[in-house]
């Protein structure tokens, strides 16, 4: 209908949304005033978009599953043990590995913000940062796991780790049955991100 | 500070809703907020605790209705103005004024990989022995400071057990207030679900927090 008109309440005449325009303006100011190097911004984005991610954590888990001496070092000092594989640094200066057992399942949360083991898992997913997860994980861990379709045996204890300091946690899931004789590379394909947060389990169905 | 960020145990947010095949970023602006946040932090003008406090100080309704990158952006604007790097006028107009604060350092593109790999370790040399040892029964203090703290409300005044002595770490409560850096022993303290939540707690669950020494008293 030709009589239809749009009732726009935004006044900028470019194609940016309000938040995009704000960010663009801030970046321009920061660069023009010499506070940030544009090349550094691009390198930071590239690092977290393409270089660091859950596949790094999966390598740590697969190594722990296949090398008992490595698993012991990971238990004793995870920061040093992940550094053996080349991982570490910002957002994971102090890492603790939480090993799942038939008696106890581990679940990681940060109720106060969104602390997460960046060097081994990359950036956290939106749900990890959401009020729903941060509120519920500590008071109703079994209900939280149910939101992810995970049901544990009732007699398996749940240990929730609230990341209130710069210590960052990674869950080492249990190695699934039926993976005997698998290579470390193949094992790494069944370690998904949620299994290393504790909202999932490693499963042979994820095998590549 | 008792604000909206201290979410542990709150209700009515509904179920956790994971997004299938979630991308790392949901738009270019998120990438830029992450990168500006990391690069601006590398100027060395504020601590991680100070910018966390800036995020927590957002009005609760704004905090809860913002995405995490929106929260980061709002806090970044705030600390940049507070530290004299930008003015509110510049942020409003997007036009740089001639006045400028010289940063201590500017992270160069070629330094990024090394700086991120080294990180910013928070452990410091201890000036005194740790007061508690693994196995000790402790009780967290009750406090309601106006300033930043990392002792969540749900874990105040609760009895737990020291599981691990983590090391002597930078104390966030002081750093967030712009005070000179201090460090305290940091412990992993484990509480039962029943201790934290009474009859509504899961009897077969435990929760741990990382607690600085001044958060704890012998039980």
C-alpha cells in the first residue's frame, strides 16, 4: 500500500544500528587519539575467532585420557600441564582441572560475572554469561543440567565451582566406554565444549 | 556491592537456553568491543577489578537487560571518562577533542600474541604464612560493602571446609577502589548444598568458591 510509512525514531542516515554506531564511534575515537593500535584490534579478534577455542581444551582432555602421567601432572598443576601443549595466558593465568569420576561430576560457573578458561576454551558462549545460568547453577545444579538434556545417576554427587577469583576451571570428563584403542586425535573429536564446562558429557556419538 | 550482577541463587530467569551451533561472535560490533576492551585494558590505567566494578555499578535494570558485550561497552565508556582518556562529549558526538591523556603504553599489533600468551598472572610473593590449611573448617564473614567484592551474597556467613590453598593472589576488593595493589592468601572453600540453601539445597551437591583470607574466620 502506497500510504504506508515507516515511523522511524532513529535519526542517523547510515546503515548502522544504534549499538553498531556507538561501537564504531568509540573505535574511531580510540584510534584517532592514539590509545589503541588498529592492528592490535585486528590481531585480538583474529586470536579469539580463529586461533583459540574449545579444540584446545579437547586436546588437553584427550592427552589426559591417553597418558596417565600427563593426567597426574594436570591434576597437580594444570597451568603447567596445559602449557606443555602450548596453551595459557590471558583469562587463564591460573588453571585448575576438575576430573569427573563415577562418584562426582563437576560443573563450572561464574555467578558474579563470566570468568571462563579463555586459553583452553576460547570465549564463553552466551548462555554461560546469562543470568539464568549464573543464578541457577549453584542452587539447582541438577535442574541446570536438565536444561541441557543431561541426567546424572542420583547417587553421583555434583560439585559446582564458582569462579570467584582468577583461578579458572576446566572439567575433564570421563572417557566414554567404547573408545578403547582410539588415537588421541580421534578422542579429541568427542570432547565438546559443554563437556569441559560440565553441562555436557563426552559421547562416542560425537566422533568425527 | 549488592547489585544485579551477584546472581547466585536468584530465580525467575527461566531455563538456561543454549543456542545450537553458536558462533563465537554475533556481529562485528561484538568483535570490536572485545578487542577495544582488551587493548584499552593494556594501557594499564585500570585493573580488572576496577572495570568489573564499573560493570557491576550499572543500574540493575540496565545490567539485566543488556547483553554481556553491551555491559562491557557501557563499563568501558565509564572508565575511559573517569580516567580522563575521553570526555562524555566526545562519546556523544564521536568527534575527538584536542585534549588527550598520554597512556602508559599502547599495545602494538605485533605484541598481541606475546601479551595474550603471557597474560597477567595474579599470584604474588606472600609476606606471611597462610592462616588456614586444607581440611580446616571456616566460616565466611558477613559483609555488605558498597565497593566491589568477590564474596557472593549466597556464600556469606556460611560454614565450609578449605579444600586447597591456591596461593597468595591480588586482593580485588582493594584494587577495585583504586588502592595500591595488595595480595592475600586465596583458598578453595567447599560448602554443602544444605549449608547454602537449607532444606531447598540438593543434599548430594556441593559448591565451592575461591575465597581470600580476609573473607574467612575459623569455624
